[in-house]
């Protein structure tokens, strides 16, 4: 059998469910495709069949945090300006890795998850 995948969905947990969804829709421009009391699925503009699912954390203790979600982008400086306008908290500065032809920018969502934007310049 040759593996064939239909889509990709990355998952995040949110203690403040509404605030997290607002961040991903209003700040990052993702689009709601499904929402229930327990989770919200967001499509990622410019991609086909790639989604982010924000899940409501209902257990005791703090929700797990992620630091491995990366969005590939073009024009990373434009994203930097947008995020600065929205008062998003950054994890360091814009990194330029000239040898790899890569620029990376890390920031926090309202839940403390670290999101990375990466621009590959070929």
C-alpha cells in the first residue's frame, strides 16, 4: 500500500477557549470551519487541507503547552509588523540563518504556546 493522506491537523489546548480562538482568527487570520463546546477547527488560509484544532482544557492543572507548530510564510517582515501592531509577545527577535536561506520568528499565543513563522528563501 502506498500511504495517502487526506489532511493534517495540529492540536493545541486552551484554558481560555474564546480568547485562543479570537487570537487565531483575528490576529493570524485562520478561518473557523467547525466549532463545538469542546473544540474549534480552523483552516489555514493559503493551504489545502491543513487545520489547527483548538481544544478546550477541562482537566485539573495547567493545559499542556506546545512549542513545535511552524507556519511556512512568504514576506515574514510583513507578519512581524502585523504581530507588533497586535501587541503579540515575541520569543526573541527575527532570526536570519543565511547559510540555510531561512528566516524564523517565534511568538506566544495567549495560552503560552510558542508558534513559529518560517520563510525559506531559495
